[in-house]
C-alpha cells in the first residue's frame, strides 16, 4: 500500500522545475532541504549549479540573517534586498540573465 505525502509532491515539482527561487530569510529547514535536493539532482546529472536563485530580506532579519544562512550556501550568490522594489529589480535581472533575455549575460 502506497501513501501520498506532500513531500512527494514537492520533490516532483522540484524535479520538473527549470528554476528554483528559494527564500532564505527565515532559515526554514524545508527550504534548505529543497535546495539541497536540487543540488543533488544537478550533481547526479552532471549539471551546473545555476538553476536556483537564493533570496533573503535583510530588512526583516538584519544581523540575524548572517548567522542563519548556512555555511554551505554562503558561497552561492544571494539576492539580498531591503524593499520589494529591490527584490523586483534583482529578480528581474536574475531571470533575464538565467533565460538569456535582452542581451544580459
């Protein structure tokens, strides 16, 4: 007998996604798991680790944010923002770069 779990659904969505946007603001362990899962898929397929965007709200967490972001993610580029305008502009730029739109490299 097989049971359906929400975890199974989330992992299927991650497997089928082209790009993952992960919010590190509140140090959610589930978010870390999902990022790690995607990184494992990438490694297993021999892919670059470039299909995720890490975001974090500096205004919401301040100095605590630095303590909470795990050492294993500190080396990856993160979009740190203090306003929704900064988030919008940063995500727009990151998405253009990822999808190679409008000549952004």
